[in-house]
C-alpha cells in the first residue's frame, strides 16, 4: 500500500490512468456498440422497437444501478478484486448471450449479468484516478475517459465486420473474450493511502463509550483485517454514515437532480442513431461509420475539455463548462430530426460527440469539487446509481414513441429538452447560490457580524458582544469543521 501526504500527480498515477482508459473501452464503448446489434436482434427475434430497446436499457441500468456495490467492494475489500470480479462476470454474460434463444435470455445475460460486471469495474476505476491526481485531475480524467470514444471509434466498424463474418452470435462471443482484459486492468490498480483519507473504524474506536480494553482488542483486529467493521453493529452504522454524509449537501442534491434529466436525454441517441440513419437511407457501413465519428470526436472532447478546465482561467468555472456542454448536446438532439442524409448526419456526429466527451470528462471532476476526494468513490457510485432509472426507461419510451408516431421526431425532441432542462436547472442553482452569498455578505458588512464558511457549504455567523469589557463570541457547539473567511 503506497502512502503519500497528497495525490502524487504522476508516477504510477499514469498507469492508473492507462488502466482506467482500458476499463472505459471495455465497459462504455462495448455498451455503445450494443446498438449496432439492434437491427440484428429485431430481425432475428421479430420484435418491435420498444421490446428490443430493453436490452440496451437493462445493460445501462444494471451498470449504473449496481455502481454503489462496486464502490462498496472497492472501499472494503480492494479495487483490484472488484474490477477483476467484474471482468469475469461481464465476459460470462457476453459469452452466454451468444447462445440466446429469446429476448428474455438476452435481458438476463447481456443485460443483467454483463451490466453487473461493468458496474463492479467502472466507478472504482474512475475513483482511483481522482486519488492519484489533484493539479492535473481534469487532464487525467480526460485521457482516462477518452477510452469510451477511442473504443467506440475502433469497435463500431469492427463489430459490424464481425457480425457480417460470424453473425451476431459469433460477434458476441468474441466480445466476451475481449472484455476479459478487465482483469488485466484490475491488476494495475495499486491502492494508495492519502493523509486526507479518514479511516472510520479507528475514529469510532476513539469514542468515549467504547471501553478501553475493547478499544485495544478491536484496534488490534482492525489492523489484521479491513473487514473488522462488520464485527460491530455500531461501528458499521457509524462508518456507513461517514461514507455517505455528502448526500445531505445542497450542492450534491442539485447535481443529482440535474444528472437524472441529463441521463434521460443522452441514452436514447446511442441506441437509435444507427436505426435512424438506416431509416433515412444510409447504408449499414455508413451508419456504423457515424458511430465511429462520434467516438473519435468524443476523444477530442475528453482531452481538450480536460486540458482547458485545468487552466487557471477556467478552473473555477468547471460547473459552467459542464452545463454548457450538456446544453449543447441537447440542442444537437433538437436538430437531429431534420438531418435526413449522410452528409448532414456527419456534422451532427462531430458536434454531439465533442460535447458528449466534454461533459463525461467533467462529471467526476465536478463531483470531486462538490464532495471532496475522500468521498469521491462513494459519490461516483451514487452518481452512477442516479443514471440507472433514466437509462432503463428512456430507450423503451423512445421506442414506444417511434412505434406510435411512426417517426423519430418526438423521441429526439424529448431527449433534447430533457438535457437542456438539466443544464438550465444547474445554471439557475449556481446563480441563486451566488446571489445568496452576495446578499449575505452585504448583510454581514452592514451588521458587523463575523462570517464563517463551513466545509459543507453552509454559512454561519458569530455575533460579538461586549460584556464587562470582555469579548464574548457566540459560536455553534461544534467548531471543529469551519474556517474563517
């Protein structure tokens, strides 16, 4: 276990970035490429858009819904074990899917089992990057998250070629072998101990109500096993609360609601871009090429936005960069129904892919700015969990609208407005917070009160009175976690 006073911003951290890069290829890129199987599944099983879309929805939903489980295993066992286990489960799910005889079979194998495997890999790998980097955090995330775009660029035409050569069954079998590389990625995730990390079990053992003899025995057992917290009900409750106390932070609540609408809007496009292109007369190879374009431009968005937001002039405005990227993707979705040939769909793939890469890079960065590095793994698990329900319902809802209306217009408009609303909600919340702070500071200057900013963003005031020529300051009972400003 490597020990550092702070994130090393380099060294083995670049190997962690490389490992996370491979994880995003094997998880997010493979999930995107499942949309290439959409027409094959629909033709082979003779089902409508809505029923076929459930396959992609369940994969995404299981990945995000079980993300807290991945964080839990990473926190209490090891990141390496969690990612390796996830790689085995995901590979097994893809291999079993190659023998599917019905859509229900695919729901369980390709949807639930593969999605669960991806969940155990995705959020722990992303959180490890945040532990190794601070000053270069956005750039490191940009490189790591670009694996999704590079993977889509390479895998989209490869998967189309595999389907033509070996049918969809053979393509799924080969993908199952490819996903086993997640086990290699897990081996790269060397744990690191930072000074700011708080070990909740020793904190619990310092409480007054724990007898000294019991403290001594439990501390000795804690050193021997990281799972000692499960031996005490009170300790387990205390540790669980410390890991998820960020849920009550107002900034995280607003971010969570925004993520719900953003996730609803972004998912259907990756499912229906290829079928929509085919419906307007684009060939199969051109439709797969659109996904490749989206993927390679996604890389540019990942890296350039990561580099730009690390600059001093933009570092304080990461939230606004994030909401701008989400809003631009929403506008792209609104214009998609009028783009009905390949030359017009190419610029769409460029624009949507760039801003998709931009905001995907900034999600862990913005989350880390809100909750801090020590809670990042748990917070990313919750953020991924919030993607689950939108990812589950949005593609089938979009498919139902296609089946009902006979066109993709209503589906794409709903996606666009959802993402724009997500952006506007976060923007108004940030502006309201800024106005409130300005107002409170003006009141502070007028009344002469002394302002304290707590670490969770709350604002408290201490009033100084003069009694018997002595200054008496009335403060909250717990003054251990605030700093003067």
